[in-house]
């Protein structure tokens, strides 16, 4: 009997071999092909990559190489993003061979490559070949073992070469997946389950026993808890009893003490009375004899005292005048600043040493020197010592030397200031000093040498002053910042004592020796390194130092030796966070200033350092652009050398002389300033760096040599950066989108090319009509809260503002950078009456008899620049801010405080309100800080304003009285006029012939009033204008021809500015030029830089209010529906030029359809695309809403809520029904509707 043939579907070792080989080839092959494909087209950019290759893919689809099903995976019909996880092995191979830039192997894509060809393309072809051989041309899935071994070896070798893990392949080969293997596994599984069941039965019994034990323990705990509660209750009763007993004992004891005290006091009083009686009896006799003698003596002493007093008053007055010739520097602000930084309970050992030394009257040391490295807190210690000694009454004077302030570092001026301080602490010294100063010295104090001046101001006067009985202290801080001639006249070396200079020399010599020994560097390389170190603006990146000193920056051993060598001089050059710091600014001076420090081995040229750093930064720029900025941003933050180059590279380039600069000014600007990729990178580091670079170029003498195109690009870029500085701070990549939609220029086309070809992962939209943009706001300065007021520096470089959260902020008008923010000491009264929800300056008065409320609002002006532009008044004249944000005592004795101010005359005086007296205005001297004169009125002053020529002053009172004063003629009153309510927002015209104000009635309505002045004082000074004139001032566009937008803190009342101030029509405006001004309002948390010409154009354009806009169905035209007057205009989309316009009586609705547009007014009309022909009209329909159904049908909802379907092609109408007060949202072709009811 012959053996039966094997069943075709039965399991066998051969079928198992086929299954494993299939898994290896399909699963493994698909995995490695997908990994390789994702390397060419990452998933995040897959859609963009496929779109870029759409032409190639379309060609493959047309040749039927790419099937429709595969096309749908590449471009899903539902609009979803493609996913390479859904691509099979066939599609992946097809994409790799056609759109990934791979070249076919020598044998081609469709043949098996030769064994010696192990390239990527050859291994891909092998995978394709075996896939076709094993699954395209086989009659059975069974494979005998020898064939299996041979194929397995060849296929796995190709997959491993393509990136598949060999361990995973071996694991698959060892798997058991035959029928017998599955039976063995099932038997073991059954046995394991029986064991688990037995174990679970035992576990249940154990849990039951444990549960019973837990219940027993819990019951015991409950009984113990009850016993504990009973005990606590008994203890509480005992405690209360003890407290009651103790309280009674205390009461008895207190009564005894009071009785004892009263007894002692009575005995003391009796004793004193007895003593007084005895002394009176004994002294009565003596006093009679002595009284006459005493009276005679007293008369003589009184005569002498009166003479002395008269002489003292005269000499004191003369002494003060004499002392005014001495320079006096106040450091109260500096001391307070450092004291606030002091941490309590630290540095106590220092203070103890100072106090012990000061208390030691026998000490031979009359000077204590506190030394330490920069940043160790020496100034803080000095300030705290001053504070402590001031309280103890032992401080004679203090001086804080600052290297960048001539007044504070010049020794002659310091000695004069200390002498003034000592006069306040030692009155006898003051008398002696005044006597010295009144003598003829033969030369001016400022011409004396230091030793001569010291002897004159201190040595000679102190010789005649008696010992005060204790040591007094003078504190001098920052002697290392002063020229050493103060300490030693014979020292000709300059700004450092010879000892410290020699220390620097020794340290750098050690560093040079170590670098030569360890790394074999040359002298030129070391000097180049020092030049770069001296020229660096920030701590130098270690990578820059490595590039200058090492031949190979990749050698880790060399870099390690470099760091080791630098650490040997870490006292001078500490390394922190991959940056090389200089511990004190004097090191840079020592390296570069040959005049002051003499010639030494390490003198370097700072210009050469700028050249070296400019080349290093240029190399970083080139690398950054080559790597793609967006990739560097997304992959990781910029490294230290890249950040340094972005922040300071351009400034180093501009510091290099023209004849030694690698690139001319034109190339520097084009390659590194207006290069949009580098601008993007700079914004990622700091949102003002790119702007600061442009400002540096504008300040260059060679700026005029730039080409017109480059100048235009600079101006366009500066405009964009200033206008969008706030948004670019959070979203720097938006710069490219903004560039694309800027004015048509080189920048716009370059940005478009970058986005479409290099940065395709950044989405953008492009405006069609770029030249029709009209920007009223050119820049915005976003503050921390509502802007109360602002002021502009005299040179128009800076703007300072005060915010409602008690902050003062200084901004650069050139770069839009906020330089600092400080607190203001006095909070403003920002009352918000009725609908005024912003922090205006307000005056509120309630009439109790009439039960009416009158309110007046105006602007604060509590922060202002000093006329010198170097100081800022923060609501007072005593403590001011410098331009770098530091507090400074300007007029320490001035008691000036204000919330509104204005400069007068030639800017030597200032007019302010008086916060403590609302009936006064005060004029202060800006030379002395003292009050010059004041205006006192009988009524409260609610608002005042000076004319632009500073000749007139308008003052509004709480009673409605408006007065005009002549500023130049001792504030003589020129005239007045009474109104029913007080005025606010007073504004003069430039010619000072018109005055605009605002008043509010009890119901919150705003009325504008205008008064004109007359030069002839004999006539009425203030007169009403007619209603027509008021409306003219209020609304007419010609207001821009009238000068209401200029002046000192002008309150503008024109509707045109409401485009900049969206929530109100009152703003504070200051002109910069004839075309630009700064504008803000207490309604907003920012200040806007506006273009006045664009505002005027915007006001003219604002006559047309657009209510609706729609595209035609072919996309070639735009329909614009305007409200005033009601019109429909069709415009060409590409140029926005109007084609036709149609007027209506009421505001129309439009619905673009095929071949035209439907217009809904009183009737429904179908017009052609150009609005030149009405094709059809439905006269009987009075519709209120149109909705599209299809290209041929629309639905119209009538006034009685009837739903009518209109056929565009034949004009037929069909009533569908009535929705009875409901609104229709949509309708389909089956006339099914979606409605809603409000």
C-alpha cells in the first residue's frame, strides 16, 4: 500500500521554515526600509516632502507604477497628514528608488546584485528581489531546511547591513512555532494552572485566619481607646481645678504687692517733704546775701552773651556762604542701595573689628583698610558701617568713589566734600575751617595739590579743635577705583600701585609659561588671546580661547591642558560655565593702556582684539547659516560661542579700522546685519540685539557710503523690528512671515525664498497687495501696567513712563529696548469715577444740598526728564534717577513733591501742583531745588496747562472758574470766565490763541468747549465759541492742520486718535518730529510711536465703514459692502482696483453664486459678476437672510420667517415652509434645515 500524500494545509517543519522566512523578510524588511525612508523624509516634514515631489509621483501614477491605493496613502482623500507607518514594503521601496535621490546599483533595481556589491542601494535591491522570488513565484509556503538555511543567511546579512538588529534575527530563528511545539506549551500551561489553583486555595485559608486575628486586635484597641478617653476626662477636671486655685492665689498676691507699693510711695514722699523743709530754712538766710551779688554777675554775663550771640549769628551766616564754595557730594542714595543688599547676621566679625579699633584710644593705627576681590561686598560693608556710625553719632563723613564719575573720583573734590561733611559733625571744626577759608591763600582750592589741600582743609583746622572725647570715623569706599596719586604722590605708574601691577605681570607670565610648556603655543598666539580678552564685551567663551591657542580644537587632551593652565591664574581669570571672566576691570586697563601703566611685556592693541573676535564671530555666523538656524533652534539652545557672536559680533566688526577690516561696511551689513537668517537667530537670543546692531551701523561715519538698496533694507528692517518687538520676543520665527508681508523690497523676496526653499517647516501667509498697507503705529512699548504719564528726553533718545503699579521704566526710542524699571515711592490716587475705569488724575466733589456729583479728569505728569537729559524726576526734586537707573541725591534739602509738572521759561524753573494743598501751584528752581514763588487760590485747582510758548498759564478750578495768567509777568491774572462745571484735559494751540478743554456733567456725558485768547488785554480775554466751531475742533479732519497735536503733554481730543486708543478718545501725545509722535492713554498698558501723516490718511479713509466682504465664486473679484453710505463695490482681487459700485438705500446683504452675486436689499436681485447687469429680480420677496444650497440654488428667509428656495438658472421659487421665529443656519439639497432659536 503506497504512502498517502501529505495534506496541503497540514503543519510541517517545512511550513514552519516558510513562516519564519516570511516574517524575517516582510516584518524585518518593512521595518528597515521605513527607517531609511524616514531619514530622508522625517515624519514631521513628510507632507511637505511629498508635495515637493508631487511631479515625480504624478508621473509614476500616470505610468501605473504607483497604484491608486498607494496614492491614497501618500495623499489621503480626507485631507489627513500622510503617515509612513501605513506604507508597505512595496511602496517604501518604490519611494526610496524614486524620490530619495538614490542611484540604482550596477545590476539595476530589478535584478539580484552581485555578492561583492554591499552598497545601500544593492541591499535594498536584494530585499526587493527576495520578496518577489519568495512570494511572487512559489507554489508552496514550505521550504526545506537546507534551502531555508541558505536563504536565511543571505537575507539576514542584507537586513543587518540595512540596520536591523542581529539579536532580533537570531531570536526569531530560535522560536518554536510548529504544531508539536504548541502542544508541549499547552500541556505545560495546564500543569501550571493546576499548581496555581492549589496555591490559591491555601492562600484563602491563610487570609481567613489572618482576618480573624485582625478583628480580635481591633476589638482590643477599641476597648483601650475608651479607657484612654475616660482617663483624659478625669485629668482635664483636675487641671481645671488647679487653674482655678492658682488664679485665686495670684489675685491675693497682686493685692498684697499693690498695698506694699502704696506704703513705700507714702514713706518716700514724707522723706522728701522733710528734706525740702530743712533745706529751705537753712538756705533762706544765705540767699538774701547772695541774691544781690548774683544779679550783678548775671547782668554782666548776659551782656557778654548777647554780644557773642550777635557775633555768632553773623559769623554763622558768613560761614555757610563760605562753605558753599566747597564741593559737596551726597551718598545717601548709594548707602541706602547697598544697605538694602546687606544680609542680616553676616559679616559681624568685620563690624566687631571696626568697633573695637574705633573704641581703642591707644591704637597707633589711624587707618583701617578692608581689602577683597571684586564682588566680595566691600561697598556693602562700608554702607552698613556708615549707617551704624551715623546712629551712634560717630560718623564724620563718607565718600564712595566711582571710576566712571569724575566728581566722585577726583581727589581734590573728595577732600572738599569730606570737609563739608565734617562741618556738620564737628561745629568747632566748622568754625576753624571757615576761618581758614576766609584767609587769603594765594591760590584757588582747585589748583592746590592733594597734600597741600589736605593740610589746608584738615590738618590746620583740626589742630585748633579740642579732643571730642572719643574717636570719630570717616569712611572712604572704592580706593581701588581712584588714581593712586591720592595715596602716593610719587607714584608715576598710573591707575594702580606698583605692587599690584607687578602682581598682574607675574600672573600673566606664569600663564604664558604654562601654556608654552604644556601646549607649545607661540608668543603671537598668546598675545592674540590677550587682545581678544581685552576687547571682549562679555566674558570670553572658552571655545574662542581654545581656537586662538590650540591648533586643533577637537583635541580633548589639549583643551583639558588649556583649562588647567588657565585655572593656575584663576584669581585673575576665573572660569565659570564655559566662559572666561576677568575678576576686575583694572586688568583690561592694564593690558591696553600704555600711557597710564607704562610699557610691559603684555601690552596689547584693543583694536586688534576686535579684529580677532570679529573673524571668530564671522566664522560662527557662517556655520550657523550653513546648519540652518531653525534646526539649531529646534535641536538645542545655541552654545556659548554662538550666543556671543550673535550678541556682539557686529559691534566687533564695526570697531575694526576700515583698512584692516576683512569685509567692507557694505559686505558687513549685507552678510551679518540684514541677513534674515541671522536676524532670526539674534531674536532667539535677545529681541533687541538685531535692532541695536542696526543702530550701531546708522551711527557709523561710513554709513553714507552704503548703497541706496542697502540703506533701504536697513530702514525697512529697523521699522519691522521696532513695530513688532513685543511679538518677536515670544515668537522670533514670525520675523520671516513679517518680512514676506512687508513693503515690496529685497527683504520681502529673500524672506519668501527662505520660507519656501529652506525653512519649509515654518508655515506662512503672503499678502497680495503689500503696498496698500497703511501703518499708523510704527512701534509699541509694552509696560507692566496702565501708563499714567510719560516724557521724552531732550535729545529724543529715551522715553520714561510711570505706570499705575508704581513703576518707572526707561525705554530706548531707537532700539525699543527697556533699559530698567524702578519703583516710585509715592502712590498716585487713581480714583475711577463712573464710567472712567482708567487711572486718570481725578477731582471729585459732591454737593450735599443739590445731591449732585461733579467730576473732572486730567492727566498725571509725575515723571519728567531734567533739562540736561541726564536725570529723571520721579515726582520730587530731592532723590532722582540717573539715566542708568541709579538713585541720586540731587537737591537733598528740597521738599518739592508733585503729581503734575511742566517746565517754564528757559527750562530753569518748573511749575508743579502741591499734593498737600490743592489750592496752590508752586514754581521751583531747577538750579537749587528751592521754591521760587507760588499761586494760592480760594478754590481747589483741578487742572492747569501752560501754552507752548510758556507765556500763558490756564488754571481750572473746582467751581468751574477758568483763569488765564501771564507767566512772564509774575503770574499776573489776565482774565477769567465762569462755567457750570470744572474743566479737565486743558490743551493750548501752538499759537496760544485757542484753548480746548473737557468737562463732565453729573450723568457722565462729555462736552467739549473751546475758548480763544485775545492779545489786547483791555478786551475780554476768554470768550465762548459757537456750536459750529466746537464741532469743527472736535471732528473735522483739518484738525491736523491746526496745532492741537503738539506741545508739552498735549491732551488730544480728536476722534482720529481713537484708532490708536481703541477704548477712548483722550490721549497724551508728544511730538518727536513733524511726522512722528508718541501717544498713550491711561486706558492702555503701552506707549505707541505713531505716524501723524498716516493718521490723517486713516481719518480720511475712515469715512467708509466696511460691513461685509466676500470673494466671487471664481476667486477673481472681491465684493465690499459699506455702511456709510450703503454701497456694494466689486474690486479686482490682485490690485484691489474698483470695477463697479452700486448704491442702496439700506445696508444690503450679498451672496456670491455661480456667474454672479445675489444682493438682498428691499428686494432680492441677481447681478452679473461685474455688477453691471441685473439678470433677475424677485420683487415680491422681502428677505432678511440668504444662505447657499448649491451652485444653482439659494434659500431666502423672509421677514415673516417663510423659507423660500430660489433657482438661479430659471428664476423659479419654491416655498418650503415657515420656521416661526427660528433662525436658519444651513440647508442641504434635500431641503433639510438646521435651525436655532434665541
